[in-house]
């Protein structure tokens, strides 16, 4: 018995020394164990997708996956990463746009713990499910990533757009290590299109400054997209992600005035207690040629959709809810 006890203590010691350390979420696990999450396939696609080829896109802010910088936000363990994967696969999406994933930093000090192991595991699970996963390089510990299913073909692999990720507007309005938009050229059923994953500056701490920075980011984004795709009225472009504002802000209005249409869910897509954030910040902007293919359906997946307690979802999965929309590319019932 004493020998077994010494082995158990040795296991705990070695686990604590391992990258990412030993993490036990007692409170969250207790609540999570009350019910079993429902990760069955969600059939929320519009009816037209039963008789047509549809493209589905999901945007998901993973809330600092692989980063622990606050007492309430510890590194998520393998089981929790696996559940995040199962949740996303249940949406049956062709393309998944990720924000806030640490893909490159491994370090640990008093109040911070960064590990790329979370992303490595999620990426491996998605690849086993038939997705190809790529990520950007900009951002301190919050990179962007894009997962594409075998249902879509990659014309040009993911690349970052020429948008600044550091701004100095004055001594009271400056920032660095932001995320450059991540783009990828795809095709599906002979339709080719550009998908852009976006994460604009958060309003946290200084909303006025953040809005000024987002306006500059939006202006540069527009120029970068035009340099790649040319006339927005002739090319299929989808911009999705975490805009950290709604379409009423000047920077987003400019994009709409230039030819994009905002596809925003009517249902809030951030945690109810996120008073520092606008609740309608994860959505899509679509150029005119692609908007004509929109199915008029956009779905916010809530914790209830997966039989998960709200508090557990906010702690383990994210303070953002996955948002999915669908585009019909080719009907098979004889209609145009």
C-alpha cells in the first residue's frame, strides 16, 4: 500500500512539472458531471440544403485557448478540449473560423501559463475528422485559425492580409500585437470564393480608443481585400469572426457602403454577463455576389443546444457562442 501511495505522489509531482502542469477544475467538473453533453449532429441547416449543395461556415471565439492569464481562466484539460471539438463537429460545418487560439507561445510564470498543447490536440482531432487546419502568426497569444472540411477545395492556402497589428494614435490610444486578418481561397461545386477570418480590437478598458483602432483596421481590411479580389460587386467574399462591435460603427458601415452586407444573428452570441461587450459581435460580412446565395438562415448555438449548463459553458467552452450560417451554391431539384 505504501509503495502505491509513493507512486501516486510521484505521478502528481511529474504531472505538475509537465508542460501545462496538472489542472483540475473541481467546480466546473462537478457541474459538468450533472448531465452528459449532447454532441449529436445538429440539423439546423435550412430545408433548401436538402436539395442543394450548401456551404456552411461557423465562427467561434475560443476565449484564450492555450492561455491562462486570469485566476478564473485556467488551461483547459484534454477532456475539455475533446468536448470543444465534439461541439464544433456537431455543427457539421464546412469551414470553421477560430479566434483567440494560442498557436505559438509556451511559457509559465507566476500569473501566466501559455501552452500550445491545447491547439495541437484540437488540430489533431479536427484533422482526424477530415479537416485541414491552418493558423496565422500575428497576435501575442491570440492567433486566428481556419479549419476546412474535405467538402471544400483549397485554391490558395491561408495567408495573413496586409493590415497593421500595432497602432499608436496618441499617448492615450495605442496597442500592439493585434491579429492580422487570415484569408483563404476556397472552392466548392465550381464556385470559388475568398474567406477572411477577422478579430478586431476589443473595447476592453478603453472603448473610445478601441473604436478608433477598429476604424483603421476596417479601412485597411477593405484596401487589402480590394487588392486581392478587385471589384466587390463581382467577386464572392465572406468575412467572418469577432468584430467586437455591431454594424452601426463607422468602420463597419464603411465596409457595408462599399458593397458588403452584414449577416448578424438576432440572438445574442456572447455570455449574458459580458457587460463590457456588445452582445452582437460575432457575425459575417458578405459581398453582393455571395449574398444572393445566402439561405437567410443564421444560427447561434447556445449551451442548451448541447445540454450544457451556462456556467460550465462559459468556463470551459467559451464566453462566445458558435455562430453558423449557410449559402446555397447549386440546387439539384431543377430550380436555379
